C-alpha cells in the first residue's frame, strides 16, 4: 500500500480488515478481506493484466540488496547521448512485483503514460527522464532490455533477452568509486 509516495508498513489486521497508517500524513486506509499474495500469485496477476510473460529470473532481482550497473554501447547521436553517453546505466533497485508497494512493475503503464513512453514497456528502474525497461513491443514472451529517454523517446538496446542482460550485470562498486568516478577497466 502506498501513500505520500511512501510504502506503508505492514498493517494491523483485525477481523480480516487491514488498517494501514501513513507515517507522513497520518491517513488510515482500511482494506476489508485483506490477504497477502505470494510472489508467484502477483506475477500471475501481472501477466494476466498486461498480457505478457515476465522472465523467469526477474523476481530474483527484485529483493536484492545490491546495486548493479550495465555497460551500454555508447550512443553516437540523438537525444540518448546526454543520458547514456557515459556508456553505463546504474540500477539501484529492480521494480518489485507487489502492486501495493512503491516502485512496482504494476506502475509501468501509468509511468509510461506519464512520461510519454511507448506502450508495452515494463519499467525496471529509472527517474522519469531515463529508464531501463523490458521491451515487449516485438514479443509478449521474450522481451528485449532497453534504456530509453523520455524527452524524445529514443532508446538503445542493452540486451536481446533478460538472460543476456543478467549476464551483463556488474556490481556497482566494480564500476564506480565511492565518489561516483568511473573505475571500470574491462
């Protein structure tokens, strides 16, 4: 459950009704017949709602405490150069699979509409101006992984599959020093 862009803590449950209290504004939200869902049930609901198939290993990265970086093919021209010209994209957290939590894949359609991004993207991470996403425009089963900027909608293919993308992930500290300077030599 979200409120004030904050994830609400686990609710108090009384007689099947969940009570969420926002720590920011104090608003109380009641949810009758509350129940928690497994990650598998959430993924099934997402796939049914969006008409796509998530990569099998996606959920493994949603609760990871590590930050990742993926090396990009540096863009030559266009509006992607200011965003991705450094040749790396940092991923702080993979969007989760819980529709009631902040930063969820269930927010992808809303965020794509808000930032004027194409349909059929599942947003993995981003800040509004640039995103890394699963791109289902060519296939509902095997998405490409892209980085896309929202100003002109230009994108760069990072990997042709999620499995290829995962094999490209680098730990953040192997690419950047504590001050954010590139130290990667590979």
